[in-house]
């Protein structure tokens, strides 16, 4: 990268309308109309940040009844309570830096650290079994 070339990070934000449901425990489920692994890259869990009905959110996407949803707990609902069945505007993007956007040396260092962590956990389990 040169000085006149800014670090261009792809915009992975998504904007869509969704009809929310609120369950008996007060949790709001926001359906996500796309496959996160396709849009944001495959990973075990997708953490997102953004807004629902104009109120800020942070959370993880979950699979419920075969569909992807953002579940917002009752504490979030204290300040922003979209009614069950209401269609709201949603905007969210992956939270934090994404591995694919990191410099190659940083990505390699993180992968090496993950490998060491996996090896340490494997060794701990093996030694506990003796």
C-alpha cells in the first residue's frame, strides 16, 4: 500500500426492512434476509453492530427454525420496543475488524496464535487423561 492509496475496507453493511417478533420473555427477534456466511465470510459466529428501528444494537446472529435472526434481549427493549409484528428498518455490519481485511502479516500472526492455542488445549486434555 502506498501513501496515496488509502486502506480500502469493503463495506459489508446491510440495510433491509424486517418484521420483528417479540416473545413472551420480551426478546425481540429480527429476521435476517440473507446468509451471513455468504455476505460476510464463513465463521462460527457472526457478531454485528448497527441499528433496528433507529436504536443502536450489538449482538450475534443465531439460527432459529432454519432462518437467521438477530435476537435482542429484554434489556435492549427497555428503550426501544418495536411492537410484535411491526416492520422496521434495520442496518448492521460485521463488528470489529474482519480477518479478510487485515494485513497478511497480521492475519498470519493471528492464525499462528490460534494454532498454538489449539495445541495447548489439546495437550491439556491429553495430560488430564493420564
